[in-house]
């Protein structure tokens, strides 16, 4: 085959390699962690502060726990003064997280000023955790992926070092 055939084919392949991930990222931005944070910002007219260098902190956490913790994402709403309906907040989080996430904990304070939601999502041998905690005027949103076995190994390693009861090795 001649070169006139390969040049358009290579251009088409390059476009697909660039456009498909871009479209997937754009579509994925509507849900998950970013979707929840964006919806809270929009619904409650508040602005989230993203923790600077969180990607680096996530890498450090992964290294320190030998892969036990990974993919850490954090958003913090300071001075969160909007009244919160617990049912509405729960629905918002469930809708934006999407399928596969299951609520494990929902705790609501008597007057609605405290809200805690914890969701989990199986990721093979790992587990995704999504935590939303409203305490007075501070709302924290955290998502993390954990490997329970690796995380437990790390915890046990430090338990042995502090002279805990299991240090009879």
C-alpha cells in the first residue's frame, strides 16, 4: 500500500486516541467525587477549597502504606452556613456518586448541623470509600481507595513498634 493510505489512517488513529479520552473525561466529570463537590457548590452557593498538592500527598500515602491507601481526594467547605436537609444531601450524593456505591453510614444530628455520610464501592481487592462530614460550619468531602489487607499490615507493623500487646515476636 502506498503512503497516501497510511497518512490519513495515522491521522484518524491519532484523533481517536486524543478525542475519546477527552470525551470520556468530560462525561465522567458529571459524577463521582467532582460531581458531588460541584453539585454541593451549586446547590448551596458555597465554594470548595481543594487541598493543594493532593496528588503528591496521595502518592506519599500510597508509598507509606505500601499501596494500602491510594487515590486520595479532599475538598473542604469552610464557613458553610447554608441550612442542610439531610434527605436532600443524601439524595444528591447518591445520584452523583452513581451506581455501585452503597451507603454504609448516615448520621444526622438533632438540629441538622451535623451530617455524616459514608459510602463504599468494591474495586476488585480494593474498596473505594467516600466520606462527607458536616460539622457546624465546616463540610469535608473525602474519597479514597484502600486495600484492606495492605492497610492492616501497615497498622499492625506500627502497633508492634509501640509496645502493644501483640509484640511478643
